C-alpha cells in the first residue's frame, strides 16, 4: 500500500502533519519519598507514591506523546511491577518515549502541562521544570509550558491527598514513513 496521496481510495485520508494527544496522571502523597515533578526536586515537600519515582508530570507528558502517536500508554511500555522500572527515573522514561516516537517518524511539537495541587507552589519552579522537560525531549524550552493551579480546597486535591497533572502534546511529521 502507500504511494502518493493521489493513489489513495476515496475513503482514505493522508496522515495529518500535526497530531495532538492528552495525558492525565494522579499520585497520592507519600511523605517517606522525595517529591520530583518534571525532573525537579522540591525539598521539604512530601513525595508521591508509585512504583517508579512518582514523577506525575513526566508520566502525564509521556501519555500525551504516546497518545498523539497512537503508541499506547506508559503502562504498555513501562509496566508497573516490572523490576526494571522500580524507582525508575521517569525523566529517563520520557527520553525513551521520545526516542520511540522519533523512530516512528514523529518529532515533538509543543507540550502544555497543568499541575493541580494545593502544595507545593508550582509557579516559582515552573521555569526549571520547562527547561528539564525540554532538555529530555530535545526541544526548546519555548516549546514547553508548565502551569500550576490549586483546586480551591475542593475534593481530594483540596484535602492535600495528592497531585493531579494534565498534559497536552502535539507531534509533527519528521519524515515520511
Ligand atoms: Zn504516574
């Protein structure tokens, strides 16, 4: 199959040049662990539970990228419970995911992340998080946005039980497959 777009049947659409994916993650606080979000350490804040290092920002971004490229989700590629991923550095998993989508002919376009928690405050560390995420994805920091929101003291986030993260990512066609 394949060939020029003109060779396609009437019901077929050429692959779009830009695709979008969303990712969501949530983790419960675990005060015995250090807090890492987007590869940035938050001293004095309780960490997040999880089989890996609990970096919910990295996890949501991975799922957004894998979603944009229809490559499954983080659990498909890095199953929790597998010894290889115990306490894994999630930013390494992010780099591995980007390598995966590059192998399929895609490049990261831009990423937008919203972190929802009552504490710690995200804003003062957002620039560092953007830089770390950008570095691991091989894009400019200007292609990565990180925003912090409180949940206005409502629900499980408001009670300080954990952190939720939403991410949206675009990928662009880097080569014809
Ligand atoms: Zn996670």
